[in-house]
């Protein structure tokens, strides 16, 4: 099941975090800690979806990322 973020009439659909391709996580481990989240998101979303994320306020973004990951940090 995916996780949907709706903002200003646009939708971003993130894949179920538990079904993340292992290859994305394997490659993410080589990224600097402050880049891991972005690497993962850029690996699973297209440009249109990333544009929607870019328009989110930080507080809204954090709320959705925590809900998507079940509270686990993307780099963990």
C-alpha cells in the first residue's frame, strides 16, 4: 500500500516504505547523512512529484515523512 500526500490539489504517491526496493536503500547508505532522505525520495519519485514536495512547508513535509516511515528516519 502506498502513502499519498495531497497538497493544493496535487498528489504525491510514495511506495509503501516496507516495500522499498532494497537497491535504493543499499545505494543510499553511501550518501552523506544529510543527503540520504533526498536520495531515497529522488529515487522513487518523478520530477512532477518532487515539485509538489518542494512546495510543501517544512512542517507539513516532516509530518508526512514521519507518517510514511512509521517514525523511522530515512537514513536508519
